[in-house]
C-alpha cells in the first residue's frame, strides 16, 4: 500500500478499530503539505508493477475517496452501457507473419485513433459521413483490416486450443 500511495505517517494517517489504515483527506493534505491527496500520492508512489488485490482494501487500507467515486461512476454510469464483457485473451499466440503485421501497423493505428478521439472529445463527435470516412482512412492507411484479421485469426486458434 505504501508503494502505491505513500508512506504511513504521510499518506496513511491512522487506523480504524479493525486496524485498517485510513488515507489522508484532501483537506488534511492541503493543510499539512499544501497539495491535494492526489498530488501527494503522485509525489510518493513508486513507479513500476504492483499488485493490489481487492481484499487489501478490506483488510489493510481503505480505498481513497477519489477511487471510490471512480468505481461508483463505473458501476452507475459506464457498466450499464456494456453489452459484451468478453476480453481478448492475453495469452494468444501469434505467428511470425502476424507479429510483423502488428509491428507494421499497430503503433500508427493506435496513434491515429487516440488523436481522433481527442479531437472528437474537444470538438464534438463525428457525423455519420465523417465516421465512415474515418473508418475508411483507418483501413486504407493504418492497416485496420490487416490488424483485425491478425487478431481474429489468433483468437480463433486460441478458441480451438
């Protein structure tokens, strides 16, 4: 918990009656350190891989208020919109040719998608005509169809195995 959020005595202030640590509030962080709890976390957290199991939040420390708010938003607003919860398996195996295709197209494809998402968030979403043109551009210049085929073929092999 200290690797993710910060040290006891700075980010974690006290323990409840069950010995579960409480994190500093924004008000406490402003008063003591002149910054928000999130800024304090960013200053002290250790970069790199970490594993925080959901049980840790029950047994070792309370989830920070902002994280609780984000989870509530996820459950209240986003998840009701999800109709398919399947996830592409991380252990699909690709052929050498498929890896070459991924190397050739994935970076440009993801960059183009991220850039366009940002523009649509800032300027408003596309018209139907703009959407069709965008999909065509992804196919023509960013290898979308080739990438889709690679991932679909690897997934089909995964399901067969």
